[in-house]
C-alpha cells in the first residue's frame, strides 16, 4: 500500500514539474543576486522550506512542553506558539 501512494505521489510531482517548465526570475530582496529557475523548482523549494520551518517550530514547542516544572515556583515560560 505504501508503494502505491509513493508511486502516485511521484507521478503527480513529475507531472507538475513537466507542466510548469516556464522560467521565472527569483531575487531575494536583501541580497543583490538574481536567479532564473523553473517555476516547479521554485515552488518545490518554497514548499520544502515551509515544511522544515514548521517541523522545527513544532519540535521546539514539544521540547518546551516536555520541560519539567520549575522547583522554585517561578512563572512558567510562556508558550511561543
């Protein structure tokens, strides 16, 4: 069953990459560099960046919640999220 979903996802991503082959100009504002890349690559990178930022923020939240309570009765750290 896992192989089926893997191949289905691979097919969808490959189709998406083939359909969106037009090139777009990418520039990151504070940096003076410009880059031309395929639209599918830009979208995949944006998705991956958002995924990893969300994953890291969720991990930090879980680690903060797993801390033992303070012994001195001080105020608990406020939640970041």
